[in-house]
C-alpha cells in the first residue's frame, strides 16, 4: 500500500470524530491540507514555521494514522530546533507509538546525530534499539553493518564482529553479507589474529564464492602484512592473489609488492614491480605513486640524477604527492651537485605551492641552497614567507635562525639580530634551537664589533649548556668579547675557565694565547708568561694566520719577563725573535734595553747600533739613537752624550725626538756644570721647536740653570716673550696655565686669580679648565674671599661634573659652606660627594656629622660619625665627633673616653681639639680644677695650633673670672690678643677686655 493511500485512510478514520456540523469529507480535507502545508515547509528547511502545522494536524487525532504522521514530523522538527533535547523528543514518540513503523527511522536519525557529535556509544545504543522496530530485511541488514562499523570505530572489535556475523546469518542473500564478512576478517587482521582472520575469510569464500569481495581476500591479507611490516609475507600473499584479482585490485597488489621490496632493500625487484605497475596502468590510473617509489629506490642507491628524474615524473598536479615529489626532485638534484637545476626546481616549487605539507621543508631547503650558491637575496626571499608565519611552522626556530645567518651574510645586521630575537622568543621551542639563535645573535653583534652587547649573550649560552659544543664555544667568545672591551680581568677569568674545563677543545691554543694577552694587558706579567709559554711550546698556529703567532708570542713573553725585571730570561725570548719579519727590529731593540736594565751598557749601546745598521728604516730607529745618547748621559759621559744627541737631531730633524734630544743636550751641559751652555741649549728648544712638548721643561731648565749659576731668574720673562712670539703654539695654553700656577705657588694670590681668570677667558683647551677653577678657588680662599672660592667651586662642579677635580671641589665647597653657617647647603654638597666618589665617603660623612651637630641634630650626627668608623675604625676625627655628640647629650663621662683616646695618641690639630674638649667635659660638670688642668695641657702639648691654644686660654680666663681672680684673667686675655691675633679666641678676648 502506498503512503498516499495510507494517509487517506488515516485521514478518513480521523474525521469521524469531528463535530456533527462538519462533514467527514471536509474534516479530512482540512487536516490533510494542514499536514501538507507543514510537510512542504519542513522539506524547505523552515522548521520553526512548519511546527504549528504539524501540531494542528495532530490535534485530537493522536491515535490514528494522520496523528501519528503529524507527531513523527513534529518530533523531527523539535530535534532540528533543539538538538540538545533530541533524545527526549524521540523517546516521547516511542512511548506514544511503540509499534510505529516510523520508530526505526527516528532512531536512525538520532543515532546519526550522535555519530556526528562523536558519541559512538550512544549511537550504538540507538541503532541497536532500532533493530526492535519494523523495517525491511535489507534496511535491517544495512543497520547491522552500520552497527558493526560504529563498534569498530569505538574500538569494540568483538562487538563489531558479532554484528557483522549476525548480519550474514540473518540475511545471507543481502548485498551487505559479503561486505560484513570481509570487514570481519580485516578486523581480525588489524588485531594481528591471523588464524581467526583466515577462518573468517574462509567463511566469506564459503558463503559468497563468486562475490567480488571474496576476490579481495588476498589483497586484504597482503595489505595487512604490509601495514605490519611483514613485507616478505605481504609479497607472498599478493602473489597468491594476483591471478584472481580485477584490474583495480591487481594494480594495488603490484604497487604494494613494489613498496614491500623497497622496504626490504631488494631494489631490483622493487624497480621491476614499480615498472610493472606503470606499464599495466589503464586510462585514469595514477602512476605517480610508482614514479615516487622509484625515486626513493634510486635515492637509496645514491643514483641521485635518476632519483630526481623519477620524482619529477611524480611531481605533476597540485596535491600533497606532487609537493613532496617536487621537493625531493630538487633535493636529489642538489645531492647530484646540480645546484643550478636544484635552484630552478625550488623556484618552480615556490611558484606552484605557497602553503600545504612540505612547503616549509621545500622553502627552507631552497633558502639553504641559494645561500650555499651565494645568492643571499634569493635565500632571503625564500625564507621570508616562512618567517612571516612562524607561529604555524614545525621548526620556526630553525627557519628564523638560518634567516638571521643569511641576513648577516648579506650585511643586513639589524635584520639578522631581529630574526635571532624572534627565534628566541618562540614558546615551546627546542632549547637547543633557542641557544643556537642566541649564539648567532651574539655572533652577529661580535662580528659587528658590538662586543659589549654580544658578551652577555655568549655567557648566557655557556651558563645554560656548559657541556654542549655550542656552550663550550660560547665561553671562548664571551671571554674574547670581554677582552675586546678591555675588561681584561673578567676575560682572563673566563679564558682560564675554558682552559681548565675543556683542555681538548680545538680552541684551547687560542684560549691560552688570549689568556696570556689578558694578563699582559692587566699588567699581571707573572701570570701572563705561563699560558704564553705553553702556547708557544705546545700549540701550532692556524694554517692561515694573519700574523706570525710564534714571533708575537716570543715578544710578549719577553715583554712580560722584562716587566718583572727578569731581564736575562727576557733576553732568551727576544733573541729567538731576532731576524723575524715583522718583529725582528723590536726584538733587537728590547735586547738592547734588557742589557741596559742589567747595567751592561756596552752591550746595550752595541745592540742599539746594530739595530740602526740592520734595520735602517725601522720605526724604532729614532728612539734607538736617542737611547744611545741617553745611556751616555746617565753614565756621566756628557761630551759623548751631547754628540749622540746631536746625531739624533741631524738624522731625524723636525721630529719630537729631535726636540727631546735638544732638551737633553741642555741637561747634559747642566749636569756637567756648564750652565751657560745649558741655558743656550734650552733656549734652542724654544727657538727651534716651539710646538714641541718640551717647552715647559726647557723653561724650567733655564730657571734651574740660572739659579744654579747664581744669576737672576729670568725664566718668567723668557716665558712671556715666548708666548708673545708663539701665541698659537700647541704648548702655549699649557704655558699660560703654568704662569698662573707659578703665581699661586709664589704666594701672589691676587695675581694668580687674575691670571687664572685670563686663562679661562682665552683658552680653548677644556682639559685644564677644571684645574684652573680649582686653583682659582684656592687662591680666593687664601685672600679670604670665601664667596669667590664658593662661586669657583660651584662652577667647576656644575660645568665639569665628571672631571677629576669635581670630588675634591665638592669636599672643599662643603667645608666652606659649613664654615659660613650654610648648614643645609653644606649637607647637600656632602651627600653629593658621598654618592659621587667612594674615595671621599669618609670625608663626606665627617662633614655631614659636623653639619648635623651644628644644627643640633645629634642622632643624624651620631649615625654619620659611626659611618666614618665603619669605613675607618681608626678615624680620630670621627671619635672626636662622637665625643661631641655625647657632650651635647650631657654625657661628659662617656665623651671623655673618646677625647682621651685621641689626645693620648694624636699630635695634630685633631689631638689639640680633643684635649680642649677634655677641658670642656670637666667644665660641664663644674670640676674647675680638673678643667683648668686639661685646658692648660693644650698650650703645653699643642702649642703649634694657635686656634685651640687661644680657645683653651680663653676658657682658663673665664674660670679665673668665676673664681674672682680678675687680675689674672685680664693678664691672660691681654696675652691671648697679643700672642694669637686673628683667632676666634683673640677676638673673644678683645671683646671681653673692651667690656671691662
């Protein structure tokens, strides 16, 4: 009966229950029309719109055919609209219509939904449930097959095989029966249950001897062996099956036989069956897989050009196989040393494929090949697309690291570093690749002479992996970078660590050589000799050396020994280098110097003369001739010295050596007592070498010679005349500074201030400006112009904060401000001094303590004085400071311990102050007799220090006044005024006398 007829009957039955005012025909037509409208909307996918029609069609006819159909479609609509409640709607329909022939359809729908969602167990349950509802035998057979496949997918192989066998037992004539039995056998194979699989396939052959599935038994068994790596058994199974196979399965068997022989390394048989496959192909067959297999056979036999040709045959199309084949074609062309062809193939790959499998490998190898061929630009173009999608690469660190190397080779240093940094930032990157990226980044910086930036990265690579080849090498380059930035101490430490930890490393010789140099550059000559001698005796220099390592090492060993005063040992190594080129002249020069240091003057002069003869164009010839003359000067042979110095002048006129020689002619005459000739010779320096650095020495020489001869000192006039004649001389600036400095030293402070001011106005030499301000401030202080001194110091500090004079200027400025009562400003400068220069921290803390004490900040003062003692436990000034703090806190007994400790051991001004304060401590306790005794000790023990003697005498006078000894007090006050004028004690004494 057709569905249309069935619906008509159902509708006819349902209309009987309609109200009497409607005819049965009208009711039937009405419900049929509503149901049809809903069905049309459902088939268009308008589920929400269809739902009301199905609900209306169901109405009160739930128990008839129309109601059942409407409820069926209503349930399907609800499942479409709310998939989360699919099981609920299905179960409601099954409860309402437990015998419906639509139940199985609805259960199959819900099982399909579970399959889509990956809920295999729920799918199996619903399909198994559907077996209990009406359906055709063929539909039930298909359902059994789907159950078997789903169970297999869920890994429940026993259940799957049970379903497959039940299907065949239930409906042997079904087209699903042979498929199920074949699938049952393959499941046994997948579990390597070969006996059971054989029985299963025999059952298939027994029940369906002529079915195509039966002919596939041999192929399936062979494929199973192949997948398990049992290649010999696979070949045997395929050969047994070949006579009974159709074309499709025969080609498959032939191909897998070729693959099996390939895996067994039986290359001749593999080639035969690959070609068998190719020659037996029909229209539509894809022979590329066989060509691809042939490529691997030839590749394994190192027949790279044949392999490239075979891969080329497989490289047609745009699928994964084509990509792999084209990549391997290029790779084998490269292995065959056909770089031009390989690059062309990689270029073709780049044109045809921009993404997909093997793209990363191909583009990377393209970049490598182009790089090796010297095509750096092309290598960058190949690697850049990969770098742009680094997050999606299998080996992003490898790609970015190599791109950095290519950028470096192409001279693009910034981009190289950027690539290495990107490689290092990748998460979950192999630590080895990260270290490689960091090492390469450091190497780029090192090669670009950014040694300070490269060194910490080399060191980090070493610290992260000290036992790896990369880590070991990184330690060497870290040390070398430290050497390049002149951090010789750390460089030596790392070279020594390398030598100790990796004695067999290929760079060990270079490390020992560099270690010796590092010690040498630090002036640690004793430690320098060991590694240099070791290198010289035990290591060969590189085959291609930019300079003669052996000569250089011999010379450095000689220099190190020479610096230690081991001149006879140094001679051994210098003599080895004589005759070397370059370096022989220096060796001979140092041999002569070594003889001179050993007081073997004859040999020294002979060696210097020998150097002049053998190396007439040596850069050391001027100094050698000069040294000959100087040896005669030092040994008192003044006439010979003059002659030799004149030889310097005649052979090397216009040089600094000539000026120096002329100056030393003056010294020779001076030492010989011929002051007139000495003065004349010094004047020749001014006259003939006005731009030399010996002008100041010549002026001094003239001064000393005149004074020694008992003549008037006209050196200042001579200097003035020289400056007038040579205002632009390179030494004129220094001479003007010297002129001002001479006035300061001579005690003409006002004139010194004028000259320093004049110097600061006209000088272009910033080097001496801080000294000029410092000396001018000193001159101001000596004329009691404290404001001028403070201004000069502040200018120096503000304009030249990095000069060597800045710290002592801060110290003086702090002292002057403290003396002037500007305590807050003084504290500010002392704090600045403490931060600026560690050498002045003690002085800074002392100043801070005194300033805080003057402001009654005893806690801060105590801390400052204690800071001084932490730096210098023997500081008497700090002890006196702490005593003052205790005295301010009315703790005189404790204060006296500090004052006594200083006064008993110190005979300077600080000792005098401590003795005075001892008197103050007793005075505070009203112990007058003891106070008088301690004050009296100041004049007897420290009479050179007028300030404290005057203060102590004044205190004694005050005590006399308190005791009524007015006459004694007046006599003492008068004596203070007369004996110690200019002191604070004298001023106070005068005021007290005036009051009386």
